[in-house]
C-alpha cells in the first residue's frame, strides 16, 4: 500500500505550559491571581485534519482507473499490529475525529489537576485547510503533570477512541514549558463482509443494475469496533463501480468481468480486498 495511505492529514498540536501574566497579589482558591508564582497556564493548540470527504476524493484521484493490469491479492496482508505512533507536537489527530479530550493529572497520585476538556472540530467547508483551536488550562500548579489525550469520532467523546496517548512533564513556576504528546492510532485490524461478491447482469433493456453492499469494520487491539471512516475503491470501475458510505460501500455491476474492491482505513493504511465477479 502506498506510504501516503499510512500517514494521512498530519497536523500539529503544541502543548505549552505558559508563564502566568502579571496581575494583582495573592489570595487563595478561586480568588487566586494569575500572578501566583506557584502556578502557570497550560495552553494547547489543536489543528484538526481536513474532512473525510476531502481525503477520500484525494485517494480516489490518486488511483488509476481502468482494467486491472496488476490486481492486488485477494487475501488480506498481515494487519499492522502496532500502528505508527504520531505526536501531538508535530503530527496528527486522525482523519475522522470529531473531538479531542484532554486530561491533566498528577502522575503519582492520579488526581485531576484541572477539569477535563473536550474540544470539538470546527465546522468548515470540505476544501478548507485544517482549523486551529487554542484552549487554556489556567492556574495549573507547578510540579509534575501528566497530559492524556484521546481523539474520538463523536463530539460527546463517548465512543471508542480513534487514537490515544499521554506524556509527562514538569510545570516550572513562571516559565514556559512545551510537552509533546504521542498519539497512537487504535486501528489494529480491518474486516469486510461479504468476503467476495458475484453480480448477475439482467437480460434485456431498462433493467436495474445488480448491486451488493460491502460493510467494513475496524477493530482495536481488544477486538472492539472503532468508527474510522473507510474508503472503497474499484480497481476497474468499467466492470463494477462503488459508492462510499462511511463504513459501507454499494457495488454496482456494469459489464462482465472480474475486479476487486479495495477497502482502506486511511490513518493506519490497513486494507482488505473483496473480489467481484460480474456475469450474465
């Protein structure tokens, strides 16, 4: 599989422990000033990737159409058991993410240092460049901190995450510290049903094209389904065409012959091939 499929829509998330701004004097609890020398502000800049439809169109455009001169194997290659780690400080939130949840904890006790934040992807046009969002955790106490991040396919951040990661750092009073949080894609395997398709062309004119649906499922290492968007590509659209539907593709028989529908998870590069036979 093309290496471009394995690393898609890279983006940057810089995690900065910023110096507090000068202000009024002491106090405690909610009345504490931003000038408190024992605290700082944790500022995160998140850039969400281009929307899925844009990525799918790019992948389809990059595939040559026409007869299969060198069709891919009909058996699935070994799945990626350890998808490549990416880093919020310089790489990606996965394509298909609708929200990122960020949690700050004490790495020793596990206690929360601030309420968790859920940041949702901005609403942009399909062709827009990735949009950057900045969020702040004010008055984080100095000392050790663990930043955990998970990217989710839903805005409520309740489904199984698309990527997870964490990193430890030290908040130094009245200084700026940067933490890069490595994210690992959770996709471990990709399945498609049915495993093969036979379409029978009808005799006569003005009859409906034969069709069938392919349903793809991405699983994490625990065998749980994860809602990654999938791309469906026909290796010979003159024989059979296919329409995308997030996790399913509708295949239409056009003329007799054999071809393959390739199902792709664009973040990990996982693929599965479904052979298609069209006959009378």
